[in-house]
C-alpha cells in the first residue's frame, strides 16, 4: 500500500511528482499522474517508480528498529549539566553543551565546554589549549570510538 501522507517518504515523493506535473502544465507540457511519478523516480536515479517505492519501503521498515534502539537507557547527564573529569591527563571543570545518541548502542556524541582553557601536555613550543571538545562517550563517562571501544582520552566523573 502506498501512502499519500506527506510526512512519509512515499508521500513526499508523490507530492514532488504532483508539483512537477503542475509546473510542466504551466509550461505547456501536459503529462498524466503516472508519467510524473515515473519522471520523479528517474530524476532521483531509479529505473522506475516501483523501484523508487521499494527503496522507500526498505528505509521505512528500518525506521522502527532505529526508534527501538534510541529508547535504550537515557544518558545519565543532560545538556547544561556541570561536569568534571580529565581530558588527556588534565583535570577540568566544564559544562555539557551537546548530547546526541549515535547509531552504536551505548555511545553518545558530546560537546564539552571547559570553564577555563585547558592546557594540553606536550612540547612547550607546540602549546595547545582547548576551550571546547567534541567526543564520543559511553554511559560510564569514558571517551570511546564510534564502535564503543574506550580510547582513554577523556573520563567524566559520573553522578
């Protein structure tokens, strides 16, 4: 069953086809609805409308699974929370400025602002300081890569 709801992918594509048909009519080119559907699919790089719709159906079938994984336990911290911990061996106090669930279960993309610029260790000639960092954290407050493996760069003191 093909949905006409504009909030769905198929509904959006059908509304584009309808706009195309109306536009072509203003230019003196009359096409029927099925021709506008086929043209929309071809413009998007698909062989025909049925192939285009099949791709949408695959995407929409995958969405409920994605919603289920996003309903796992929420992160123990929220945007705006005051936090402390260590980044590359240097203690810090700061604020959690961004928090976003990634596709990997138990991994969140974060943005941390430090209260004071953080001077990173290393060669004094290559002095590096940070006011803000973006990194992935697990639910234990440890920095991880996208696959969820700890990398040891940052540790947050969790509540």
